[in-house]
């Protein structure tokens, strides 16, 4: 090969060089090659425009055809296959495995009877308010360690509660995992726990939360925003649960519940929350959480107001109070009119 064929001052061939007809008719190139393919060809060093096969002659492409061509060109450039139609979004990570609730369906009825009639004296109310086959959030007040187990055992449905991760140690932790409870780290935004709960709601199951966040007075003075996130993104109703008397039945530091304490578990009517226009807005979720708090507090107040009537109905099953000893005649409080003895 002679040096005259390639002069020293000759410019190297441009990777975008094309045939003369293409240089004189740039409009024809843009009509046959999608814009996204042109951009990718420029971005890739060493690629030639002639390597891009022209698309068949069609009418001016619409937005859909340009988008499809752009996705195909991007997939070829990055080495990734385009997403299949109808594929689930991957922004939440892998779906959690489904829980087999055979233990709940088999063991809960006898455990409930023993707990309600032998170990403790528990009155169950409002069971007819629990829907059987829809995604549901059980939301209860939290004043005792007993509240969580009572919601799970007394509910006619299988309920998977969000339980603080500190409880998952030793025998208690193994038992919680066996019965399908969901550990949650309260010190951060635990996305794994929230996504597991959302998966349960997507399957039409029920979860349990105590929106106050920790044990306290159980007055629903404040709630966390997590319950609003689950109700909005899970597109489900919330069922209020009032656990009354659990603090007296199992005081802080006690290891065994008192049978003398009267405990009531009241299931209210489920309600739906308003879905905000922007479900990811913190301000909108705070407003939903406040609405839930007001409804839960109303149910708690209604349940407490109905306590005397409930005790009157269940009087036959309660331990009768000892008869009062009549006061001696002449003492304060006595109804006798006889004068005191000399």
C-alpha cells in the first residue's frame, strides 16, 4: 500500500460517515430511523450510521411507535431485555411468601375457650362486625402486653400482627414466627415489614396494628402514620378493636394474668379511609392518620360507655359479690328507726 493512498494530513474517517445520497438527504434519514436510535448511534464510539437498518416505510410514526423503538434500542445498547407486558413493578422488591394459617384454623377455637373460661374471664363483643373475606386492618389500643395476643386469638379470622423486633428472641420469638406474626423495627422506616403487610392485604388477608406505637395509657391520644400508609396503599378498611381491662389483668411486671380481672374485647364496625390525591405525601398521610385516630378514639369511648350494660347482661357468668352485712340499728347508714339500746 502506497503512502499516497493515505496522506499524513488526511483526516480519519468519521464513524458517522454515510453515503453521499444520505448526506444530501438528511430528511430521509430522520424519517426512517427513530430519533432514539440516532442518539444511541452517536453515543456509541465506533458505530456507523450505515449499521442501523432503516425501518420499513410507514406513515409518520406516533408516540407509541417511537417509544417502542426507543425501548428496543436502549435494550440493545445496555444488554437488558425489555420488560414484558403486564409485569409487576419491581419498586417494592420481591413478594413475601404466603403464610399457611393451618395452626390458626385448628388450634384457635380450643385455645380461645380455655383462655376465656379457665385462665381468664373475657367477654367478647362485636364478632359479627368482622368481615370474612376482604383485606382488613385490625387497629387496637395498647395498654398491656395482653392486647396483641387477644386480638389474634379472639378474632374469628387469621390475623398477622406487626410485633416489635425486640420480642423475637428465645422461645417467644420462635412462637411468634410459628404463628405468622410480622417483626418490625420501630427505630426506622421498616420497609420489609410494611411490604410484607401490604402483600397480606393484596392476598385478601388481615393484619393487626397498634397505631399508638408502644404500650401506654391506651387512650389513642396519638397514632403513628404507618397505619395510614397501609390503609391507603392497601386499599382496605380499618376495623377498630377496644381491649378493656387488660392493664388490670396483667399489670406491668406480672408474669401471669389475674382471673379476677374482667376483660372485654370489642370489635367495632369497619370503616374506609379517604384516598388522598397524592398517596405518597406525608402531609396527606398525616391527615389520614388523624382521621383514623379520631374514629378509634370514638370506638373506645363508646365501648367504655357500654360497660355497665355489658356487665348486667353477663351477670350470670360473673362471680357474685358477697352479700352486705346489715349495719346495727342506730349506726350511720342504717335504715332501722329503732332507738339505740340503753
